[in-house]
């Protein structure tokens, strides 16, 4: 039901769909982070099968590993490196290559180590099947490497090459050191193990999905006989996988299990880290409804635990996630503040998303950020200077700016982004906080970057200065941002692109694009955010008005009440807001009320169906892609977080599901779904088709054989989809002013 995965956000769920989509949620950072050196004065870059460093402030380049050094013995070509990670002393580097996809990302592959002292390139895990190693990482002392292969955890002595199996019971459904489909999809948990600070043990998650029922997809295209594709997929209302955390000692491979209270099949363990310089773990547990969070400190030696903090919410508790969703080792990490023996914690308990210091010693928590605004994304902690840096936008929910606040909670927040640059900013800070890569974009400025001195936010060189080059970067604006207030007194942000040769005396067709659920926003002040990637041509030149609106329940930085008003009301609050806003827009003189189309993908596809079925007097044409037709078919983590348990409030699931209203279809509907969708199952399409057929509702349906949720597989798929979309829209919602 979601479209793109995202890092720390106001919502913990991870969105799905195609990576080429040009819209992102307000806190999504789709850019690759800079690989900074330990000293923070240089950064690494892979270029043409070489690893280089660039030293600031002048970006002086130096080759760190050459093509020849990246070429294995007996081979003529260097490794094609997808990802790299240094040992703590930066004397060795792990190189990830020959990768395979696991669900969304390429997290399986082969690993090699290059040793800078010996100038040697060595493959690790050679005794295991090719391209099966996951999340390899050096021990803190740099002497060993741990990794997962085929759901078992291994350690390898770097000097001797001896491989030791730390677990041996891994199967398809008993998963050590990584996660099942639901944990990865909805909690963004992938890397499932952590080295102890003393390098003597490893803490890891174990997921037991053996009680999870299998959902079978059917592959009809790769053989003359159909093939069943099983997937452990917990539907809403079904108990989660059993999860526990253990610590395995490398000396004897024995695991000590942490005694976290509660039924392991009715709770989630969503974060786990060793507390720095200790043999203790910090573990976050969420109950099944995800409205009660508990933090436990666990003794890694004997498994005993004690609770140090808990928090509840009438709707759901958001996770405080950090990282880039396209990094292969991404999971939900804590931010430790060693000076005060505390962690940085995010909470909405005062109605806004704010940062707190939560003590690991039981001391009173400290509110760091204050005011009627939301922290959008944490960017950097500088304990030496006593500041935390984060993105926020108190005055415009479609934009993002860098602020800093004192870690002790004293003083006011300070705006650091240049006031002359109105739009969306992002930052990747160096290790020491002295430098940062700054990126900027708005709806008429393509994303551009510069390296800055953090102290004064000035570019390191005049040549790269965004402020100096802004006029040369800007394009002619085509997108208008506006707000509209509905009859229910809900004020919504929107963007609009008018026809190229707009005549205010004519009436034009309007095409609404939407997502509308808690996983992402669509109204963002960034370049190309209003571009319709599916339309084959130029919508504005052809004579369409394009509009998108963010309703209540979307993760805009407008406070807790805005975001969580959708609890148990997906398919109700968002649909009503969209329809009421459309009614106001149809009052505009230049909008043709007889030519109104709506479209969306995934959660946006579900909303498209609901709008077509429930407001046929408004929406005449709809294009729905990969939609959830019946909320009871989706996974338990996402659906129960936002809707509760169907055993307790089944009526909410029925009321919010498009299938309930399919009998009301009056307009033109194009319904599209991939038969190999492991996220929103093709089952949704067939259930909805049956309901439409039962009521003799005519529509057009396009199944894409064996394609997944993003419909990205197969030769010619995107061109076909784009052509289908465009032709259908032009036929049933003709362009041009009248």
C-alpha cells in the first residue's frame, strides 16, 4: 500500500514501489549519503571501478584503491563494487559485489576484503554458495568478519580464513541475523546482527515465521506448467512472527536469549543495539497494535532485562528511524549520547514531533526541541559543541530547512539554511561536523549540491556556491502551490500545473494525482515533484490541469493531530478530504467539471477506487494501479498500525475498503495490477473484479503477468504501461480548453 521506503520520518512504515517515481515523502531522502572519512575532512567516492578520496576544502583527489588493486588474481577485470565499508581503523575495507535482490534491495552478494597494509584482495565466505552473503561487517577490533548466509550467522577470522557457523538451524522460516518479509517491508529491518564492543560476541535477531501462513503467487510465464511461489505473509488479523534476540559467544557458539517480557508472538522487537563500551543491549519492543513502546536494557551475559522507558499513543507510536533506505545494511538504530549516558528520542506526546534526551540511568528526560513545529529528520549530533542538527519547516509543510538546537534543551532553535533559498534542503554531515554536503531544490530549481562549512553555511568554493549560481540554475516556474479549505474547515496544501497556453476564459480537464495514506506526501516543493512520470508526452502542453493534494493522515509536518486523525479511518478521512477539496476546485471558472480524472498507485490506487465508487458525481475517470481493494488482504504490521485489529473493529476495515462500494461505479475505470505482486497481492484485483462483475459494472482491466508491485520487470513493460495510461486518459478525459 506504500510506494517508497523512507528513513527516519513521522511514520515508521516503509513505502513501496518503483524507484523511478519522482515524488517522495516530505522526510524521504533518496540521495546517496556521502561516505566520509573518520577524520571528517575527506570523503570517499567510487568512480570507474576505483576508490578515491576528495580532501576538503579544495576537493583534492587521491586514488585509494586502483583498478589494478580491485582486480582479483587471475582475473582481467576489476570488481564491480556496489557498496563498501571500512574497518574502524580504516586499514581494511569490505567490498560488496555480484549482488542479488531480496524483496526490494540487493542485499545478497559476494564480499571481498582489501587490506591497505598488505595490498591484498581476498574473498571471504568462499566455502558458502555464491552471492548469498549478507550484511558483512568487521568486528570492532578488525580481526573478524561476520555475515549471514541462507539465514544462518557466521564469523570468519580474517587472518586464517577460518569460517565458524554461529547458528546452524536457519531455514526459510527460521531466520537468524536478518528478517522476514513483513519486518523488512514495514519496519525497514534488514541487517539483523550487531558486534559487541569487545568483539567477543554478536547479538542477533531470530525470526520464527513457521506459524505464518503461506500466500501462494502463481508464475505462469517461466514454464509451460504453472509454478507456485510461496511467501510467508502475515495478513491483517493474523499473529506476527515470533521474534527474539540472542547473544552468541564466539568462543563456544552458545546463544544466550534475552528475557524480554511479553508474548513473543504478540509483540515486535524493532530496534536492538549494544550500548557503547558495555556488555548491555538496548532493545525497543512494540506491542502488536504498535501503540505502546517499551525500552529495555538487557544484560548480554545472562539475558536479564529491566525496563527504562515506555510510551503510548491512542493511535500508534512512530519509530525514530535513521539511515538511507537504499543502503543495504539499513535498520532502525539508536542515537547514543555517551556524554550523558542517554539516547536521542523522538516523541509526539506534546502534539508535535520533538527530540528528547532519554537517560539510560533513570534521570529525568530532557526536551531538546520546543515549539509548534515538527522535527522532520535528524541530520547530525555534535556532542562536543552541544548541538543537534535537524530538518524542520515551521511555516511551510511542503519545504525543509536545517535547524540546530542545544542538546541540553536550553535556548531557541536556530535556522541555518539560507533564507534566500526557499524550498527543500538536505545535508550529509562529515564525521566531525565541520563540513556538510548541502543539496537544495524547489519546484523551479533542479536539485543542486555544494560542500559547505557548517559554522557559517558558506560554500567551500565560489564555483559550487548555490547562492551565487542560483539564477543560472533556476528554470521557468510551471507549478503553483496553493492551499484550499474544505467545507469541513480542513486546510490542505496542493500543487497545480496549468496548461501551457492557459486561457482563463476556457474550461480545462483536471487530473488529480494522489497517494493520501500515512506512508507519504505528494505535495513537496522540489523539482519535478509535479511531473507525471506515466504520461507519454507533456500534459500541460496537451491541455490538462494537473493537481495533487495532501489530506489529513499524510505525514506532513503539521503536528500529531493532523497525521493521526486517520487512525482506524483509512479509506474514510483521506477520501472525504480529497473529495471535499475537489468540490471546491470544481468551483473554479477554468475547471471543466465534466472532465475530471483521478489516478494513483498502491495506496493511491486504493484511494482512486474509493473516490470513483463513492463520489461518482465528481470523478468521471479513474486509473488505479496495484490497489488494495480489500483491507483484510494486506499485511498485519502496516494495516494493524493504522487500523487496529479486525477482531475488535471489523466495521472500520469494511467501511474503508473500496470493494464495499464497487457497486456504485458509474465512470470510466482502468484497473491495473501485476500478477506477481508480493506486496499488494493480485488477489485484491480478483476480489474486486468479482464484485464489479456481480453488479454488471463495465471497466477496463490490465493484468501484467508475473510483475511485482512496481511493474518494473519484463521487456517493454514501462512503455506499455505508459501508453495504456496515456491513451485511456485521452480517450475518456480529452485534453484541451473548451
